[in-house]
């Protein structure tokens, strides 16, 4: 049953928690996010088999793999040879090897202590090899050698700026996918607005990165760039997000195709009770995670929490009557179909939750995730936890999100706006773009 409010905007709420409502939809998705099988029947004429390399250079955790995996599966089904070069080889192989993909370690420098916390995209580059000619040359050469050894016809870059630079020098086509944060704005922008750098530092970092990129391009006979963002001018850019959820805000001229992402996983086993349900996706690296788990366990709701990096011994110690813990990934769409609130830190889960009309409690680990949290808060579809929140405050916040209907109204408004969304559409656009570069 849906309840409609008319106040310039029509909000829709799905009442899932009341077991006596018999006419409520059993599945909250007005869009088909899971079925991409029809796309495999789409064929391009005279398309030769090619070698396609997926490059993941910066960032962490499973969201990068989740974005690339559906595209890689579709390309392989269409006759292409697909390879992956991943920043975190252990994480990637756990997902990719069962699917039969070859996965290699992405070129990276030995871990270096960062003298500053990056506040701009240019400073991220400087902290990852762009501050020194020898380091950048080594990374570029390593990416080029990998592409040459694999005979790559096109490289799909996932937060992989140096792969874009290396392929630009080697004249190998690239397609860059981005959820927002990985694509720098046309004009330099400080993203840590709550903790801005000293005056002049951001501009100096931009000029230094421009100089290093242009110097690399000059060595291979290419023209210079005038901004860090121009590094991506040689790539076809696909924004795998929605304009409202772009970390830098909606930007004109970018191709927003919608999110792509899914990982294999089993269906959750919720109880048959009538309590409201909370799905949590967390990691040990989340700030204040012990208090978050304690607050969730103390709430009167049924909480199902996935923590991939949780030690097996901790599961027995931490879970209780209201809190079920596991390490293995789950089928996110079956989870969202039956829960009332999502607690998470990352971006991919935010997309899925809002498409399902579920409000969110965000506990970001870094600047990228904090910016995403701000987007959700501005939509009115969730709240962000302070890093020092007590278990009691966390439990109370969960109750507020589940009792105040404005949050679910806003989440449902987002879901209804994108009611026609299907992952098949952006997946098809990605495949067409990749194959057009062959």
C-alpha cells in the first residue's frame, strides 16, 4: 500500500513492516536491476574478437570489482578475451577466479607515507607517484608493458589515471568509468571543504601534476595538458552514477549512464518475525565500528550485518539475539527487497539502497564516502553518524530513521524518479562504447 502526500512533490512510501497489510508489494523494485540476460542477445555487426583489459589502480574494497564484473562477463559472452589488473589482487581473485577470469597485480609503488591528507584530485595523484619523475615513468612503463604483453585492444579504466596516461602515450584506446569522485572536475576543486588546505597549496599541486603529466606526454610525442582533468580527454568517459549522487555535484557535459555493479552472493536468511529489518554492510576499518555494532545489537530491530574482513572468531563473540553477522557477500537485491533501513559506508550500496527506496545511515571512512554521505543527507534520504557516536546514540539514530517518515519518503521519491532504471541499459551503453573503441 502506498500513501501519497501532495506538497509540490509527490512522495511514496511502501509499508513493509506491518504484517497485516495484505496488499503491499512483495518486491520494492520498480526497476529491474538484476536481470541483464536480455542484453547478451544484443549483437554488433562484424565485431571481431578482441583483447580487453580492465584496469583498477586506486581506491579499495569490492566496489571497483563489482562495477567491472558485469561488463567483463558481458564482453566475454560476446566473444572477447577479458583480463583484469587489480590494485588488491587478493580481493579481486576471490571474486574473479571463480568466474574464470585471469587477474594480475596492477602496477603500484611500494607504500609510502603521505606527508599530507589530499584535498584535491591533483594531490591524490601526487601521493601516488606523480610527485617524482622516476616513479611516474616506472608506473607508465609498467602499464604499457602489461597492455603490450596482453595485446590489449582497449583498456577499461576504473579509478586508473596512470593507465589512462600510459595508454594515451601508447595510442591504445581507453574507456574510463567513474562514480563521480574518480573524475576530477574541469576546474580544480577542493573536496575537503570541512578541512581546507592552506592558501595556495591546491593551486601549487595542480600545477605540479600538470607539469608531470605534460612531461610524460612530451616524452612520447604528445601535446601537453592545461589541467589535470584534461588527462581524461583521450578517454571515453562513462559516469556510472546518477547526477544527484556525483560527489562533485551534477556536471554538464558528462555522460551519466547510471550505476553498474553486482557481486555474487547468497540470499539472506531473515527471521519470520514482524520486527523492522536493518541491513548493514561494514568493515573493521569503519571509524567507531565497535560502537556501531553495539548500537545495532542494542536496537529492538532485526539486524543482518555483512563484514568481509571480520575474523571468524569475532562472529560468535559479537552477534546476539538482534544481530546476525557473516563475512560472505550476499545478493544485495534480495536483501534490499526485505529490509527497511541500510547502514553502510560505501558508494555502491548507496546506489542500490536508494533505487530500492531504502533510507540510509552512513558511516564514511574517507573523504570520498563523506561526500557521498552529504549527497544522501541533502536528498533527505538519510543521516551520517558522527565518528564519536555512542552505542546509545547510534541505536537512537536507527530508531529515528525508521520512525520518521520523511527519510523513507525521500528515498522513495528517488526510487520513483528512476523507476525505469535497469542495469541492462547502462551495461549495454558500456559495451557499445567499449566496442566502438576497437
